[in-house]
C-alpha cells in the first residue's frame, strides 16, 4: 500500500494541473485581498478581522474543491485505460481504491493548508489588524475549520466513490455537485411541506453543518456532530465504492 500511494503522490505532484489549480486559487485570493487594500486606500476600512472571517462564511466552497482534488488523483483513468492496466498488473482492487482515496484526502489536506495559510498571511500583511482582536478572530476561524475538516473528508470519499463507479468524470462531477447543492435544498423543502423526517435527512447532509459553524462558534457539540456526519459519509461512500468496484468489469 505504501509503495502504491508513493507512486500516486508522484503522479499528482508531477502534474501541471496540480500547480495550475493551486496558482489560480492563490491568484484569486491575491486579487480579493488586493481589492480590499485598494478600497482601504480610498477611504474604506476593511480589516484583518473581516478578511480572515470571510473564510468562515465560505466553508462550503471546500466541498466543491474536493471534486478538483479527486480529479487530480483519479484523472480520467477509465478514459485512458490506466485503471485497467493497474488491475491487469495484479494490484488488488481494494488496494487501488483505498490507495487513491487516501492519496486524494492527503493531497486535499496539503493544498487546503497552503491555500488557507497563504490567504490568512496575505490578510495579515496587507490589511490593518488589532492584536487584541486578531487572536479571537483566528480562534473562531480555527473552530470553524475544525468543524469543516471531517465534512470535507466525507465529501472527498463521496467524490472518489463517484469517480470509481462512473466511467465519465464529467458526469460524476455533475452528480457530486447535485448531491452537495441540490439534494439538501430538496430535502429542506420536503421537510417543510411533506414530513419532518425529511428535515432530519437534511440535517445530516454536507452543507447544513458548515453553514451553521460561523453562528455556533464555541459550541463543541457541533464539532462532535460534524465528526459524526463526516465519518458517516466517509464510511458509507467508501463501503459502497469498494463493494461495487470489486464486482464491476473494467474494459
């Protein structure tokens, strides 16, 4: 498993796509912070507390980024028949599935750390900050990220399940976005109009717990709930993906 993961990491971090993805996100962050600095120079007062706090309101964006980090690892392997080659070489399907899943999760964590650290660093350097409140802002942000982390990992497992089970990465990506964006709204509507049981289903979807985080800072019950939701999605997606992938024909 270690050798397989090492080979997967080599592929991921020797792809231009990885660095283009990272540079585009960092450039967007730079433009955002530069825009705030420009408005400050013209009389506005956008400080570090607001700039860093924006991250807490954008936690759901991390769910969509898992589609890209999953694609970095899986990279249309059905289309190019590379997955068939791995199976023909004698690698077990369980090793292939779990290896790519773990590599995608670790890659996502590394890129997430770089992106968040760079953004917070730019806000600190460019935007005015008060040492008395900056510490509390960072503490609140840390709490929100702690809530988001297990949910992001659960979503990453969902992404890899779809990529393994569908031959088209494009179709898989649209379905994943539907699960993230559309399904919770449908369940919320059904919960309000049909039966409360749909409301309970809505609460364990991926986005609601992230949306609640900025308003529940310091409530550690939310962290526990987020861990349960993330673990549920991770284990369910992985179990379904492994069972079906082990049975399907690859041609």
